[in-house]
C-alpha cells in the first residue's frame, strides 16, 4: 500500500508569491494534518482536517489556509510568501481524529522563498 | 514556550551498545507520547508510542519509558545498529487537543560501526 504522498517535492518561490502544496493520505485515512519544519527544529502543527472540516489550527497567520477534498486529499495554501516561510512542509494522515491516533508522515515538500 | 524539549542535540554510540534518547515536557495535560525517526530527505517515521496509563512500552529493539512525576520520557535502543543513525523526535498530544502533536527539537543519533 502506498504511504502518504506529497507534491511537489521541491519548490522555489519569490517573496509575495502564492504557493499550493498537495497531499494524498494513506488509503482509508480520513484525517490530514499539516506541519512546518524549519531547519534545526521539530515539526510545528499548522492544521488538521477531518471529513473536509477544519478540526484544529496552530499558531500561524491567516496567510496559511488549507482544505480537504471528498477523496480526503488536501491542499495547503500560503499567500504573500515571506523569506521565513522557507521550510519543509509535512503532511500526515491518520484514520480519524480519535484520541491516540498515530499520524503517518509523507516525505514533505521543501519550499525555498527567495 | 517549548512544551517538549530534547536537551541533547546529538548522541554518538558504538554499534551493539545501548542508545538512550531523552525528552522532557512541561504540560501536565499531555497524555500520549510518540517517537519518530527521520532520515534526511524523508518524512518522520513512526517508531513507538506510549499512553500515560503505562510506564513502559516495548517493540523489538525499542523501549519507551515514561516517568509522569518527572515529566520525562526516554527511548532505549538495544542493540544499536548503524542503520539507526537518524534524527529522533519525541512528540506529545493531549486528549483535549487531539490531532495536534507537539514535537521536541530532535536528537541526532550516530551509531558508529
């Protein structure tokens, strides 16, 4: 079975541009979470979606938004890119949002903002 | 406010010996803990988890210990293998905030042949 897939793998953008990152969860998983990992730090929670509804949001500005589609895939959108948005963006899927659900991560999208 | 801390940025051990990775947390609401391993250019891979109702969980060469009174957990790898060389993250979650994992900064483990 395929794991979590993300596209693209790498992306270079300039300040002020907009970016869309995509994620496909493990088959049968209905929940998708997004994390940002800056070099030298652990992943930081951005969003969680379940059944197309936002179930959790981290401490990120409104420039960050996401959505989940009927097939449970998800998009993360970032507007008005800043240099500080350069990071590895990780998507994780889980069966649901139940307590103690293990989240399984994709390989990430590495975003560089110039 | 770093709620989950891994105070050792790096650890080096000899192949065949025990690796002990440590993690401290400050939020007493955390009641589920996980360890992930991350190789360069890959996403984190789930290793092992533990609920706060337990103080130990084993899976093969990996054992996680939880000391709730000290708000401390550790991951033991025995015996260590060169393929275990990676960055290890501990993460925590709370029943009140399902789906949100709080990660430590990571510890880079190097296992020397």
